[in-house]
C-alpha cells in the first residue's frame, strides 16, 4: 500500500508543478499559459479553474504526505533509546590492604 500511495504522491507532485507552470503570472514574465482572448474558457474563468485545481492538488499533496509519514512511522518498533537500561558492571571487591602499612610494589 505504501508503494501505491508513493506513486500517487509523485503523480500529484508532477501535476501540481504542471498546473503552477501553466498559470498566468502577474508580471507576465514567466507565464506559459498567456495566449490570446479566444478559446472555450475566458481568461478569468481559466484563472479561477487553475486556482481551484492548484488548491485541490496542494491539499491532496499534503494529505498523502501525512499518510506516508504515518505509514513510515508504523513500521518502527516501539522501543526508544531512552527506555533501554544498560547492564551495570558487577561490583568488584576492594583491595585488602590494612591502613597504615605501605605496600611494596613488585616487579615481575
């Protein structure tokens, strides 16, 4: 299911990029979809349609992103590094020297 959702997510991203590039820019510098006034849809209707399509694709992109993040987190185990307790080393017996008597180092 995660792979299918990932493919849908990528297709939505590509469609979103395409719809954004088709839109007429306000400055007129980068707008690909400028063209003349003739056609089936007026310029104002086309802008309204593209705006709604962009908003719908953006919402779908965010929803698929959240669902993919949830699915990715579901495959992990529930353990955290904070919950793991390291094994404590066994206590060692102190050296048996009586206080007040110096010990002589031996070389072997």
